[in-house]
């Protein structure tokens, strides 16, 4: 539960930044071009998350069976 509290605290403290990032993520969907640094950062966050997600899927079974 401490991680959820930390996440909520970060969301509360940085909520204006997260709103700007989410808007910057959605805007290029209609314009079909990344124009601002915030839009670029938002899409780089998405692209950088893909390898982490794939790695998590690849090793999930190994770590689940390791603890049992």
C-alpha cells in the first residue's frame, strides 16, 4: 500500500504537469504532427514504456514460479 500512497502523492503534487502531458499526448492524434516539446516528451514516454512492458511479459512466468 505504500506505493499507492506515493503514487497518489505524486499525482496530487504534479497534477498540472500530468494534465499537460495527457493533453500533449492527445493533440497530435488529431493534427498528425508533434509540434511542441511537451508533445514530443509525451510520445517518448509511450515509446519508452513498450520495451519495459514486453520485458515484463517475457519474464513474468519466471518470477511467478520462482517464489512458489
